[in-house]
C-alpha cells in the first residue's frame, strides 16, 4: 500500500511552486498526495484519511510569517495521529533555511527538516522515515526527476524563472533564506511551461525574487524580454504575466516586447517601497519620487492601457511625518491600479533591524491604515475605467456560493480582485462586457 502524504503550504506563490515540484516527485516515486484542503481535522484524527506524513512548507519572510509557520507546525503536531507517531511531521522551506540547526534543536515535534536548497531530496527523506529501500533503477529514476515536473488541473499556474537574490535590501532576509541569485535555464523554463500547457493551463505567471535580471548570469547572457518573447511566440494560445520587476530593470526592450505580443498581459508589478531618496538609500535601494514619476510616464507612453501594481513600506526607521506625507501625495497623484502596503518589520539578521530612530508601533499601524485607505480609494477609482469595455477574461471556476469567477489580464492572481461572470467553463477565455466594479472586483456579461 502506497504511503499517503499531504502538504500545508504557507507564504507566497514561490512556495506554492516548490510544493508543486515536490508533489510531482513524490507522485512519480509512488506516494499518494492528498489535498490538505479536502481533509478535515476530524477525519485525520479519526483515521479515515490515514495520513502517513504531513509536510508543512513554511515561510519566514516576516515575523508574522514565522509565527504563522510555527503555529501551523504546532497545530499539526497536536493531531492525535502525529502525537502518537502514526503520522510523520516534516518541515520544509524557508523556516529550516533561515534557522538551520537551531530550529531542529528547538522543534522536536518534527521528524525531518528540509531547507529550500534540499527540496529535491523530498523522496529520499520520506523513504528514510518510512524505511523504504528502492532498487538502483527506481532510485535513479526518482533522483533524476527534472525541476520542471509539475502536476495541475488549474487553468492558471506560477512558474519560477530563478531563485535567490543578490540585492540585500536592508529590511529583507530573503538572501539569507534563499541564497544567492541564479537564473533557471530557458530550456528548463520552456519545458515546464510546455508541461503545464499540455495539462490545460491557459495562464502562466512568471515569478522570482528578482525577475528583471533573469538571464544576466547565464552564458551567453539573456534578458527577461527575450524570455518573454520566446515563450509568447512558442505558446501563442497562452497568457503570460510577469511579476516582481525592480524599477531599474523595466527596460525599453521589455516594454516593447509586452507591447508586441497580445498574449503577454498588459500588467507590471514594480515594488517601489518608498519615494523618499534618503529612506530608499538606507534600504539599499535605488530611486526617488522624480525618477519613479519619469518611469511611470515612460511605461504609460509605450503601454497606455497598462495596469500597474506596486508595494510600499511604512514606518521604516527614521521615516518622518513629512516623508510619510510625501508618500501619500505620491500615491494620490500616480493612480496605481493596485498597491500593497506593509508596516516595517525588524527581521533578525538584517541591517535595518539594527537602525536607530525606530517608529513606534502605534504610529506604524496608523500610517498603515492611512495609506491603505488612500490606496483603496485610488485603486477602486482606477478600476472604473473598464466599465463599458469588453475585456478578455480567463474563467477560473466557482466560489462556494456557486458564483462563477474569472480574471482579466489586468488582474494578477492572489493579490488583485476577480471578475464575476454570468457563464463560462473553467479554462475558457471569453470576451466580457464589464458592467460594474466594487473596490477591486469587476462584474460583467459574456458576449456572444
């Protein structure tokens, strides 16, 4: 009887991709992987699900993410089948990557820890826990599964094009968690996209910690624009979307490539983090209010209908009321479609955690609320420009109440709103007349 396991995946889309690759490896090695969302605690406790292992793929980007990861691990450890040893508990991802041996010594509830760089060893780790011995041919087969192996039934999927980061922003622990930046080869990315398209995926979302420098470390060097151009040309029936492009890497070549392909979503996600030059310098980032305004103007000149998303940090050490007011003014005048706002979190091991002039927690939370409300007002107003337009919408599926929903090319998965529809089948791309909007959501009628 095959061993049955289930993943609990926390954090960002990059973790979802890692889980997808580990799932494919386990399935190919003969394990049965159950969807955690389909399992109730009562069923697991009662033995009906008979889980042999629970794998918690963790996030440790921010203090809140660490707390959520630990709470999830302790909740899983509290299940009777885990407590009595019938179900193994495995911790993977960012938490063991960031804390290493210290985590293992403090977290005795788990039987195994797999950091990000070792996730290809998921089969070997579980085999060892269960005392499974494979013959040499089977071992060779499971050991050689490509990074590109994926299994999905969804119409949209993320694809990582690189891992790690060399930016070392003062507030960010990712370089210490994921390691130095390295691009995945075009061939491996193309192979993964092809696998997904053959399984029915209609939208591919390219992600990484720093997508804009993809290919700069390859030989010969490549560019993100060349990657998008090749993929869009090879898979003309597939939508492509790219996220997390740093401001200085939004090149003329990239904008021209997006403009030249109808199947590249007219959407850019560019994290600014702030607009005050001195704060950005302290963050070990580039840019200023003036430079960002010039960038936005350049983008909208080439892509007039583009949807723009950005993120900001409030309450960074030393941020004054004047600097915060300047950020609010910038948000009001730039009309971004979507804005993510985060309160500064002092992460252990980062330079910003040691900076003086801390902004007190109450002030941080007040600034967070103020900028969030301002951004919501601007974004909801921006979305109204689509009322009366006919947009192509990818049908995603149904909500629990039976409402059909989809997503336009101007809405990224997980972070933006959705489009509610009157008809359609998941995986279809349909022309939809947008009739109304509410905050980040759109509502429309399928034409034809």
